[in-house]
């Protein structure tokens, strides 16, 4: 199971919250990430998050999407279910893992 953020959501992720503009981390989490996460957990599968193909990721987007998911479902469960890939910006992976870990 995989989500390609650029293909499945937007090539231009934006702000933290919906009320701050289009393509927010909140919208991504609620509309795409969380439903796929719950499906992957139910099936006992990994959910691959492909970060390539976009035009960059604001910190607020990443923290709201992935930190927000971890706040709701627990950082351990989220860490065990999600797997990140990025050829374009591999440093994003560590940044996201810190948001997940720091959500406790």
C-alpha cells in the first residue's frame, strides 16, 4: 500500500491548517493519510509514503500531517506502520520521524 503525496494529493503541499490555504497538512491527514493508515493497520501492512515528485514540503505541513497522526494514534503505532521513501530529499525522512517521535 502506498501514497505518493505529489500524485495522490498535491505537488505543492502548503500550510498546516485548512483555513490557511489549499493543500494543507490537515487536509492531507484527514482525507488521505489517516484513511490509508487505518486500512494498512487493519491489514497488518506497511503504508509506504513516497515524498518524491513535489516542489518541497513546509515544516508546518509535515508536522500537522505526520505529527498530527501520531498524536491521534500514538507515535509507536504510527512509526511501526508508516515507511517513508524519498530519492529527491532523503533528509525529509528523518525530519518526519522526529515529528512522529515528538508527538507524545
